[in-house]
């Protein structure tokens, strides 16, 4: 990876910020499953909530590589806090830049630029996860230029703290598969929206996930993103552009686990010497480092392709497969590396006194959300066979 001078300076600034603001609270956020609301304005002041917002709209104008740098650095300490950075990119900035109109950008982007807004994306439903085409949430056009939304979404990240939720719903035939899905920007305070109880999770504590219930929610037509029927394309574009970021989070998480394991192995003594002197453990550490570096290279290569732009639909499909490779490989790697880190810590690694057990718990979700890794293997195979 060849980062620019600006990206290196950005990374160094992030490290200082993380040492000061994130390291002291990372364990407490996990232990109490507390959303660190105090970080939101601090992230906003640094441009981290609005990283992808173009400069002409008052944002930093960061590219995907820069977003991945931020994700990796934060995840070395806390994946939960890493996910706050750049969240508005997938829930507001990317969809409006690629599918919205100028009126929508002029209406929503000034608020995004202030760095206080939190957003969420509502795609998943109780019976519709990887199979987006089985979505049941409905959007019915009324006679007053609005849509009426009814349905239920589940596992919606940031829903309890979101100011706006991008809701995907079906317009028309309930059995229309992926053909008649549409996307809507919904003010979270709109009458008829109910946010359910925060989910109790294995990991990713501190980041709220909750069901969203929509009962006769009125959304003006000017809040529809793109045309009717563009919803599936928009949802896939959001996921494709965010998957390298999840890969970067996985790399950061694994790197944090490796750093902790190396330090512990140098200090822990057994049979009269540091356990780092045992060849079997050295091989484990070496394999962890090799796997992390391979995943890091894949993630940033993928990000650089996106930053260069796409000249054709075929080029984007090739990127989509590469994004699946990056997310799948990096998250599988993170699960293995964090598990090995716990093993190196031995009994201590199973205790909450050390961060490696948290890293291992957090790593698991990366193999599941943003498309399960089984789905990503299908995407890669279809690209190969097409």
C-alpha cells in the first residue's frame, strides 16, 4: 500500500485521538453495552462522521482508502467505535451521491456536514436477510404525493440513535422479487416509527441494534431515493462500497489482537523463560502476521480500485467480486487470528481482564453482517463463471 502524505498525516492524527479518547473507554463501553454518545460531536469535529461527503458540500471528501484507514485504526482498539466512523457514508452520502438528486443533496448534506447527524440503513427483516427479494415491508403511494410505509425491520444498526433511517420497501406486487424495491429517507421522529428493544449480542457491545416497526409511516415522495424499483440496485451498491470497510475493520481487529498477543508472549514466563521463546508459539505469531498482511493488501487494493472509478458496468461487477473477496477473506482471517490470540493468552485470554476475548467476540459478526461469507463466496464464484 502506498498512502499519500495526507493519508499518513491523517492516520497519525487518528492514533493520537484514539489514544486519548478511545483507549480509556473501550473496555467500559463493551462491559456496559453503552453507546459512547460523547464521541459523536468529537467525531463530527474531526470529520469522521462525514468522511465521504464531497468538499463541495462542506465535507472532507475522503476516498474509500482513507475511510479504510480510519476503520482499521479504530478497530485496533474497538470495533464498536470503529463502526461509528464513516457510518453516514453508507446510510446517506453514497446513496444520495450516486442515486439521489441535487435537491436532496442540498436538503440533507448541510446537516451531514455539521458532523452531528447519525443515520441507519434498514434492509434486513425477520424473514429477509441475504434474500433481499423476499422483503415484505410495503410502500403504498397515496393521493397526496406521499408513500405510506408498513413493515418490520430487524437487527438495524444505530437505529435507536439515528436521526434518519434509509428504509427499503416494496412498491407494488408483494411477490415482485427484487424488481419493485425502493429506498426512502425517513426522519426517525416520524409518527408511526417505533424502535424496539436493543438486542443483546455476543459482541459489538456499545453499538445499538434494534428492530424498527413501521405503522402507516408517511414519507413524502421527494424523500424517495432514485426511481421506483431502484431499491435493489441501491442496496447492493451500498453494501459493495462498504464491504472493503468491513475488511479494514477486520484487519484492525486482528492487528490489535496480534499486538496484544506479542506483548503478552514476551512477558509471560513458563518453564523458566518467556513463552515467546518457544518455537511453536513463534510459528503461531508468524502465521497471524502473514494472514493479517495478506488481508490488508487485499482490502487496500480493493479500495484503490474504487477510488480510481469505474468505466463500465463490467468494471463495477469485477469490483463487486473483489469487495466480496476482501470482506470474506479479512473477516475469516480476523476470526482465526483473534481465536489464536486467546489461545496464546491461555486461561488469561478467556478472562475479561484482557481485550483479546472481546476481539474474538467482535470478530464473529464480521463473518455474518454485510452479507454472510457464504453469500460472498457465491458472488465470487458467479463472477468467475460469468
